[in-house]
């Protein structure tokens, strides 16, 4: 009996109510005879021939190469200056300005010779913070920088992408919910969940908030103006993404219910009090920027911006309260003042990638075209298949298909 007849018999058995269970055949597990189950769906299977492949190489090359050139040009239009101040606390002099040794990178449109950047440090007392080291950076902008102008801080060798570090936070707590100590103890904030001395929950808990970049970067001041120093006002509002702002709400905790993270103790030496209350993290955009972890160990994060006023050419002084340590883990920290274009900030990688891909496609297209014209190859010639080279002669003579152990029909 054929397979089709068996299936028909089974169908009859299922439809006949008078058949006994012993007379019924075993139900078939054969897949349904449909186009999808039997893999008979219509499909487009292109045949790759020189006439179809070679033009594709040249089309990709002619599109990618010019596009990469445009991206490189746009990146070159960005003007910026980067100053590494990692060693300011230990190397900058206390009394006079000293040139910064090999820690400055600048790209401007003007070719004017500028004075080398210098630095100086002093020790002052800030409200609630004594013996604060203030690092003053002096640098020259040779030409006007059109708005918007952005001020970033850049860190290296800081791994925000570590799995445990990325998970060390509690979204419910950031959304303002007053979680109990027992709830915090079972959250992802490990190892900074509760204070070991008081048993109170940390707010905000976790490693990310505890390691917040706490250097205070002030707005740069233009020196040597007739009316005195003029501050180029830059704000820390509008630096966070709108999607980030939606993750933070005003907390419902009371000051006595929680404790600040360990690295916040200099700012809150007595914990959260009526005089020094819990911060409104829904308004702290610097914290929001920091909590959006970076994917690479070297990254830049936006600190301040000015969207309306041109940054005039001249010599500027930028003061930074130096708190954040980086030398302990062989890292560096820098400030970066930059403009932008329609393609964003300075990043030539994308342009280089497009140019390289376009160039490779054009070169390969040219080589394949020459090979096709000089020594064309017959399409579908099985003699070019490596697995068939050794048996080609015997296969033609005997007509035997060794894979199945029988003569080919």
C-alpha cells in the first residue's frame, strides 16, 4: 500500500464512529501537505553572474566613497580643544602659571599661532568642603566659535560597561518610590544597598551613583577685556536626554530614612538633614548624564552648553574644583570644548570606514572585470569545484555516483 493510501485509510478511520479503538490505525505524524510545511513557498533565488555582480561593486563604491568624503569633511569642520588636567593637583604650581606638558590637543579653523595652555592651582574652602583644590586652566581660542558650544569632561580607563556596575542601581528608587530596607536589600544595588552602621538604605543606592563624577566645572572667563573679565555663561540645564529625564522623579523619602552613598559623605557629612536635605535627582541633569553608562572605557559626557552666544576669540580661564581621583586606576580626565556640525561632533571613524569600504569595492570590481575579460569562465562548469576535481575523469568514464553506491541513471 502506498503512503497516500495509508493516509486516506487513517482519515476514514477517524471519520467512522463504528470502528473500535483496536481497529484504528496509529495516527500519522506526517507534516501537513501545505506549501509552508513542505517548503514549497515561492522564493526569489538570484543567479550571481558577472553581469549582475560587477555593476553592484561599482555602484557601492561610487556611493560609499563620496559619502565617506562628506563625513570626513563634516568632522573636519568641528573646532575643539582638549586639555588633560589629571595631574593638576600634584604638578601645577601654586603661585604662577606653568605650561601644561604635552596634554593639549586643539583643532581650529584659524592658523594663528596661539600661546600654549597653562595651569595653576590654589586651595580654597567651599561651603561644606574644606581644602578644595581649584585647578585653573588658561588657554587661547584663536577664532570665534559659533553657537552652540559644548563643554564635556572626558575620562579614560574607567569601565562603566562592567556588568555588575551597569546593574548596580534601582529604577524604582530613582522613580521616587520610598523602598523599605528589606526591599533594597534584595535589589540590584549590590554591594551598596544599605549603610552598615545605621542599617538605612542608601539613596541613591548602587555603584553608579556612588562613583558620580564630582569635579565642579565652572563657566570659562574671557581675560584681558577693557571692562574686565567677562564670563562666557554656560549652563548645565538641557544636557540630559528627554528619555533620561523620564526615569527620575522626586523622592518620597524623609531625610531621616536614608543615608547618602559613601562617596557623597564630604558633601553630606552629617547625612541628610533639614539644612542639607535629600537632593532632587529629578532636577540633577549631571547625575542623569552620569547614570547613562558608557559602552567603552574612554568616553566623554556633556557637562555644560551655550546654545545662543558665540564664544569670542581670546584667552580664557577655566576653574575646576578637583575632587574626582583618576590616578589610582591609571586613568585620565580632560575637559573638551567643542562645536558641532549637522553630523555631530568630531569623529572621523565613520567617514574613514565609508571611504575604505567604497575603495575596496571599486578595486575588487576592477580586478574581477579584468579577470572576466582576460580569462572568462563558463557559468555552471562543475570542473571548478574542488571536491570534484579528483574524481572528474572516473565519473565521466563510469558514470558512477560514489556518494550513494549506485550507478547514475
